[in-house]
C-alpha cells in the first residue's frame, strides 16, 4: 500500500478514505479544473486489505490515464458504454502495473509460487486482480 500512497502523493491525488459511495461502488475517481483530483474509497472495503489494494491501484490508474476532467458518468448509449469500458480497462491495467512489477512476478515464480491463487496471496490482492495482471503482462510485456 505504501507504494500506492507514494504515487498518489507525488501526483497530487487526494485519497478520500471511508467515503460514502453508492452501493456496488468500491472506488470513484473525480477531477475538475481548479480542484485537486480525488480518489474516493468506499467504507465497505475497509478491513479487506486485498480489495483495498486493488481498488486504490485502479483509482490511481484512473488518475494516471484520464486525459480530460472526469466526472461520474452514466451510460447514454452503447458507444458511450464502450468508451467507459476502455477507460476502466486502461485504469485497471495501469493500476495493476503500479502495484505488481514484472520483476516481482518473476522473482515469485522462481521461488516456486506458480498458481494464480498463490501469487494473489503472495502479492496480497484478489485472485481476479492477479489473473488480470498476468494477462496484462502477457500482452504488453510490462
């Protein structure tokens, strides 16, 4: 988590912990001209360290990959939904790269940790997050 907080601090991103978010939302990134960008994390994820790490990484990923000011969005039509899905993918990809470096994955594998669930335990992230990170690494080499 320390690495993520350091990146957020360097980027001027305010982390709003225990924010009241709508049900089903674990995190929310918001930026508007003239204000500090904010990543809000839901109260519901506290005490679930694996989920906290994954959500914080993705929200920092939003900050690093969003090119315009970002307000909460609702789907208008299919094209809009695809655009938002692309934004979510880019944020998740960047967040996973921030949290788990390729050399760390290689080191874990050389020490006999090979199953996705074992890697997820080692890196203290949800299994789905680890699986996504491995797919990103396979596709991009990073």
